[in-house]
C-alpha cells in the first residue's frame, strides 16, 4: 500500500484580517485538482494547492509578504 497522501491546502484571508489554513485529504490528484478549481472561486481563498504528503508528514512554513505581488489573487497548484 502506498504511504503517500494527497491533500488540498487552502489559505483563507478573511476581511477582518484573520488568516486560516485548511487541510483536506483526497483519494487521488484528479479529485483534489477538481476541488481546488472550485475553492479558488471563493473570494476569501488567498491560495490553494494540492500536495502529496510522504509518510503523512505535513510541514508548513509561513513568510510574511511586504509587497503586493500576488495579493488578492487566488492561485492553484497541483502535483502530478
């Protein structure tokens, strides 16, 4: 059995200044990519991507952005 897990990681940027991260598992990349296309249409989604976790480990690294590059735009990324 394969130990890799596909997850969708969604970063929400709410109007009150709060940011939240949601992680949702999926059976395969295609299902995750389809769900990410729907999520990205939400105006409060700052970023969404599908990722493959090896051995079920997820490490998040947050960096504050000082510029406006990419601010207010949603992006999707899927692994193959």
